[in-house]
C-alpha cells in the first residue's frame, strides 16, 4: 500500500465511526418524563451538595451508631 493512502483511509474510517456513534446516540437516548428529569437533577444536586459539605471526603458516624462491618 502506498504510504500516502494511510491518512485518507484513517479520515474515512474516523468519519464512519463518528456517524455510527451519532446514530447510536440518537436511537438509544431514553426519553425522560418531566418528573423523571426533575428527580434526576435533584438527585445530582444533592450529591453535589454532599460533596461540598464534606470537602475532605471523610464522614464520621454519629455517636452510638452500630458498626455494620
């Protein structure tokens, strides 16, 4: 194969993969109801809030909490 053919083949294959990926995203995207969407956004907001409340990532259990492990 001529060395100059590798780059055009790469571009062609890359464009084909990008097209297939965009088709896959379009057909696999779940449609969320407004309630589910709100629930998901609220859940992630609570996770983000928890990460801000515990900046070092370590939480101490409340006194008197039984050990689970």
